[in-house]
C-alpha cells in the first residue's frame, strides 16, 4: 500500500510541475502529500484528532472539486470554438425512476 501511495504522490507532483503550476494540479498534489504524511501521526484511539484530520481533508477536497468544476466550465466554454470536451446535454428515462431493481 505504501508503495502505491508513494507512486501516486510522485505522479501528482509530476503533473503539478508539468502543468506550469496550475492551482488544481498543485492542490491535488498538496492534499495527497499532506494527508499521506499526517494520517499515521494521529493516534488510532484519538477520535477527536482523527475527526479533525478528516474534516480538514474533506474541506480541501471540496475546494479541489470546486477547482475541477471551474476547469470543466472553462473547457466547456472553449468547446464552441472547437474544444474537445463532450458534455451531455440531457437524458431520456424509460420506466419508473423510483425503481432501482
């Protein structure tokens, strides 16, 4: 697991540096590194500290999602001028949508 986490961090750092230090890529790398380095520092039996760590991680991921949404809006706006991002414009539903079976 540690090897995969370190590989992920290396890839995120590479993407952050290769992107010209764009905010989204930098924040993704930052939150991954921060969480990976700090998750084992909080004792398992200290639920308040664990909850605080996870709350900070959640808020950072919400910020990252906002940046992702902003990036999608930028790509979608450029689409009219020949952009490559395909976004669905609607959907058709057959049957009762309340029945998931």
